[in-house]
């Protein structure tokens, strides 16, 4: 999972470690691993590699509550045992592979020291165990169906990966990319409680090149192949608590040949009535935690809401300036919750100052942060009424609360605040459909606006006027904005 090509990710909102640890302990596969670790004892026998000997699998399955007639029991017990060994819930002593009587020799297994962490460890320690289990499950999920494994063995008994058409590193990278995209799709526009993501959309995100406007039949066939691989992989990842998964409808696959399925998979996902038939997936809160942990380890910048509570106001505003509005507000609310409001408001206002490129957006985030503040904040806000950068913000905040004795701003402050406001909106959301309406509203209240605004001592004046020249809904005003932008650029140079 390489972080190199990716910009910083949007922040994610996660439950507390205690809640996540409870989710981890409730994940079916992890819970089975714990039960088998407690079951392990003097009579437990293992093969080389720490696997349970075949004769003990039925007993292990019974310890997990599977009936002897349940054919899946031994397989699920084997999987849970592997997780228990890999996470340190079980300590194994492997048999001596040099023994002449290999059929009779076997290793032993006992509960591991880490088993005590399940009930006596801190939430973070439980989550570390779960992350280790996740690594095991992801490694297993990257292994294809090995029905053809015997045919792929060479004369020396080694796997011929070319004949098997399986590259372990490539498969692991593919799954990592899929999970990274699933994480990004989730934190960018969804949450763990929102609608799940159609499997064709996820498959297409890793198969179809970004610059391809219309996928070819060959690319659609690759999407179909990827979907079927993911269908199998997400079935394996669901029991560890990483995802909720709705598999591809088996009847759908039976109805169509490969070419029709490939062509219909992406198109079908767009139809609300059919989308569930093509498979749906969503990360659980525990899954968001797990993938984020892996991405952080790989070098990604993947913030989580609440990480800034012990930082200063300057670090807070710098960070949330790049957050979506909802995440920014949640982060600020957590930051304010642990501080005395008058002191915190003064710190926020001080951090909002600055003539640098990020200044307008910091002030916008500061204004949003102060929106829910009550009367306790008023003294700190009044203290900046005469500040050339914050005086306009302070007047807006006081006026919205019906405060008395709010001095009217002079013309210079009005024009400066107009430039700052538009610069902040451009930095926050780009050239949105709503921004021309804001421009029209701001300029309509001031006669001769463009004759005066180009003189404003604000580092973004020319940039804002150029944007208004492109976006202002009134053609005459747009032309005046372009002329004013030229004057502002000339003045700056």
C-alpha cells in the first residue's frame, strides 16, 4: 500500500477505542480464535507451521459449537486456529521435521500470554490483536481459489506461479488498492452508516483509467473479473468485522455469459432496482479503523476527527482548513469542549489572523467555529472590533446575536471583508454553482463596487476579481471585474 501518489485523505470520524474494541471482540472470526485459544491445552497437537493436525479439527469445530454434521465446521475451525496462532493468542511448539517417524510426531499448543489481553487489556491492546488478525485474513483473502494448485506444482514440488496465473505480490497490491479506494469513497462522501457502495463501482475505480471517458469492452470485462475476485474476497473479510457485504446474486451470474455480465455490471449498478444484485459493500466503523491504521503505517496522511484536541488554535485552524465543513465543525467542537470558552475564543481569533494564502479560509473556519458560541464569547469577540482582519468577522458575529452597540464598518473594512469572504469560499469549495449568487449579492449593495475594490490591501484582491470576471452572472459586472483585476495586478507589480 504505497502512499506516494495520494494527497492527504479527508478526516474520518471514528467511535472511541472502547467501542471499537467491543466490535473487535464481537467479530465472529476473532471470537472463534479466542475460544480456540482457551480450548488449547496439553492434548492439542499441531503440524509443522502450527496448523492443527487433521484429527483434531472435528474436536476444535465442536469447541466452537459446530455440529458434527456441519461440513463447514472443520474449515472454520482451521481458519480461526490460524488467526489465534498468528496473533499470539496461542503459543505453538512445532514438531521436529527431521523426525524419522513424521506420522507420529506432532507439536503442541498452549494459550498464549496475549490471551489475557482479551479480558484484561486496554482497548488499544485489544485493537492491536485485532489488527494482527486482520493481517492474517487479508493475506488469506489475497490467495485465489487453489483448485488448480496440484496441476501448478513443478517436478520439484514447488508452485509454478506462471501456470497458476497468480502473483502473490500483485494480488496483495490489488486488494490493498481496493480497500484504499473503499476507504476514500467512504470518508469523502459517506460514513459507515450511509448507503453501501456497489461492487461494480468499486471494481471500476481500480480498473478503469481516470482519463478513459468510455470504457472499452475489454476494460468492462476486466471490471467483471475484478468484481468476481472481490465477491470472493469480501466474503472472507466480513467475518473479521472489516465490512458488511451483500454478495453478487448467484442467479444473476447464471443468467448471463461472461461478456454480457461484463457489459452489464457497471451499467446495472446505476439502476436502483438492480444495484443489490451486483453486490454491495461498506466498511464498518471497525473496518474504517483497520484500513486507516494500515494506511498510516504505509505513510498516508489519514487524519481522524478528535486528534487535534491537545493542539493549539493555530494548528487546529491550519488543519481544519483542509477538511470538509462537517468534519471541520466536529473537530472544532471537540477542541472547544475541553477548554474555557472565553480563552479558547481569543486563541481562535488570534490564530485566524494572517496575510498568507491560507488566511481567508482560516478566518472562515474560525467564523464557523464561533457560530455556536454563546454570550461568554462576546468579550473576546468585541476585543477585535478594531482589528483590520477580524473586525468584519466580529461585527457579523455580534449582529447575528442582536448585540447592542455594534459599530458600523467603514468602507475599507466592507471591501476587505468582501474580498476575504470570496477568497475563503474559493479556497474551501472552488468555483461552485452557489458562488456567483454570493458575488452578485455582495456587489449589488455597493454602488461603484469595482471602481473601489481593486485598491483593497488584501493579498487575494486580484485573484478574487479574476474569479468574479469569470463567474459573475451579470455580464457588465463581469467585464468591470476583469478591468478591476487588471488594475489590481498592475498595482501589485
